[in-house]
C-alpha cells in the first residue's frame, strides 16, 4: 500500500520563503503538508495555497500557540475549561476553512486528569466529524508516557480521538516506533517522522524507521505520515527516501 506522505512546513523547506514552500512540497512529491500553528496569517490565503498546489492539510495543533514561551496547550489545566472551549472554537474557525485531516489537542504542562478528560470528551462531542489526537511529550508535558495516554484514550472512548505516533518522542520516552505501532495501531491517527527514514536519528539506538514504515504500509495505514525533521542541508538535498517510499 502506498503511504500518504506530508511535509511539515514548520521544519521542511525553511530555506524558501513561506509562500513558496507549498509548491516545493508538491513538486517534491508530497501529497499533503502539516502546519502546527496556522493561526498568524489570513486563513483564506493558506487555503488558496493548499488548493492551488493540490495539497491536503494533514495535521494542525490546538489550541493556538502560547506566545509567552511556555509549553503549548492547556487541555489539562485545572479550572481552564472555559479557556479551552474559547480557543477550541477559534481553532474550529480555522479548521473549517483549512479542513485538516487530524487536529492534535495539546494537554500542556500542568493540570489534572479529570480536567483533561472533560475537555477531550467535550471536544469530541462538539465536533464529532473531526478527528483529534493526543501525544505524550518528554519535556514537561502533562501527558508524559504512553501508559498514561492509553488510559486517557480508554477513558474518553470516542472513535474520533486517537494517538499521534511521533518517532522523536518515542525515542525520548524510551520506546521504539514499531513497538508503539504494534500496541496502538488501531488508535493511531497520525505518524510523525523526526528523521529521514534512510538516516539514523541521534540517540535512537539503531531505530529502524524504514522497517517501521514497511510494517505500517503492510498493515494498510490510511492516515498521514508527516515528515517533521530538520534537514542538515537543504530539504531538496535530503529527500531521496521519498521517491523510494512512493514506489
């Protein structure tokens, strides 16, 4: 099965002006892009660039970014349900135009489980046709391991909430992407690649991303795989793996 491959424009094609990155992604062979925080510019301009280049918005994040420098997200923030719902509605205005396949809901650095569950249940019910995902993060996030995420997914128990399988966070949290895939495959809504599949990621202890993607393809994953690594040189110089995966 051919994989659906997206370029995260917050990391790839940074050598180009922002407006040119959409066309560059399409020309390279990507069928979609990811924009973690598409909240700064006119949303219709972004939609026009997607349409003109025949691209799908594979993923975005919510809530809008925290410009104070704190970790993004506050879905778990105690007493923050009203704020979460306000910013969720702001996200929805953008998502209605951009039509992302997956929206990642960030828990944020602080909070409690009851608040997180309440907000996730509210979000799933408020937008039942939209697909949401959560992920653990090593750097001080409330969701900090995969056992915790599994409990949250089981507690919310909604078909439009699943998991982001992030190869970088997997390594940082002491897991391997293939092991996570084996455990969570039915719940994975988005895969993120923190390194090119034909190169080793620092600290990965021999992580086999190519083998992982081979299994994902064999299992007929229908979601998007978003490349969000930072190239050492130009993006175009490090895309040999893309033509191989698209065969």
